[in-house]
C-alpha cells in the first residue's frame, strides 16, 4: 500500500524492484489495477472482479498443491521404510507389497458396514479412524481413506483408497451431463467384476439390478450405444468420432419421465450429432441382460428376490379425512 500511494502510481513502483515478482498464475496483478479517486482527495486502486476470482482460484490451487505434496511426502515416508519391502504385481497388474510392509497389517473388508446409511455412520465419532484400518475393497492393496457410498440410495458401499474412489467418480460436466472418455474402459472392461460387485454392495442397486443414474448413463453411452458411434478415416484404420457425452432429464425416482441422450461432441467434421434417446427403463433392462452375460456371479446375487432386510409387506394405506377421495401412503 505504501508503494501504491507513491506519486508514480503502481506501474513505476512495479518496475522499481526488478528481481521481485508481482505475478500470480502468470498475471502481474499490479498492472491491472484500476485507479479511482474520491472527491479528488484520495487515490485508491481496484482489481476487476474477474481478476479477483482468478487470483482466488489460483491461490486455492496453490494451497491444494502444497497440501498434496506434503501428504505425498508423508505417505512415502510411511509406506517406504528403509528395509524396502519387495513389491510384486498380481495377475491383474496391481502392485502388491511384501509381508513386511504396513499394508500387510491392514485387515480386508468383509461387508462389516453393509446395509448401514452413510448419513448416520458419517456422524459417528471415530469413523475415519476405523476406515483407515481396512484395505481398499476394490484394489485390496492400498489403505482405505474414504467411505464410499451410493448417492442415490444413501447406503454405504465399502472403504476405498483415494485412487479407486477417483476412478469411480463420474466425469461430470454438469449435474446431469457426463463426458464419457477412456476412463470408463477400466470400469466396464478391464476390472468389470470388481467394480460391478462394488456398486452392488448398495442394497438398493442390488435389489433393482441397476446402477446409480450417472453410472448407468455412462454405461449406456459406452457399451449399449457403441455401435451407433460414427468413425473417421485415420492413418491406421478408422478412429471413433469425437467425444461421447450423455445427459439426462428427470430422475431415477420417476423412471417414466427419465430420458438419456447420447451425443458426440468435438467431431472433426464440425458436427455435433445425437446418437440415441434411451428411456431409463430400457437402459436398465439392457444393463440387466449385459450384467448376466458379463458378470454372472454379480447378477446371481442381484434381483428382486434379494430383498433381505427390506419390508416384506407394503405400508398400509391411511385414509386422509381432510379431503374427499384422497389417501396418504
């Protein structure tokens, strides 16, 4: 502030110390100051609102990078002791550690939290400490850090490591729009059994033999509509057109009004074409057929006959005496 109040203004003050940087995220913020005067007596300088938001985002990103670097160094110091345990790879290509490593002391997850609601369990004291005692329920090699749960039904699935939890997260563009990139190849091709078994740890998804709406939408675009995706000539054969994107209207709670739209963006010929409109019920039925062919063991444990712990009878109808011909369920 003292330099800005000098007669020369911000620009000469910025050039006074050549070796001192005044930029953040590649922007010299002193050069975008807007000078204003109040009644001609006092000079003040203001930053445009867009620049302030950009600087805030850059500062937040810098803090996240520093925190991630510290966490990475701390975890490396813990997981890599001086003895350097022998590391091998299993048949699936995952990295495993020898008996002398800390991950060998982690206990495997055996459905201890199945059927519990995340909203209740997350408020219990000591939950995060209990989660850290398990190994990741998907890769089974890294220590668990988060408690994965179904956002539609609210049930806990299993403790996961940060890497597996990130791979599972849908690539949202908006709340009802997903970009279907190559990351779904691992979820629906390479490690299909592991991920389908993990998603069906939710009693709601298992009983309905389906997936949460974002995952079902990604599966519909990536698997069910694969033959509809156009291709273009490439030096080595033909290349799939653009980038797949799937969006939906409505909700899984109203299946009749829920519609999935599969489209192609960034087409080399400049076209953005809609490949298909798939109703929710049709997408769910296609997934049931595919699940039975791809993962029979997972399909055998799902279905309407696996409603353990759910009410056996419907709730009674209570008459509403405040109006005619109205009933409350």
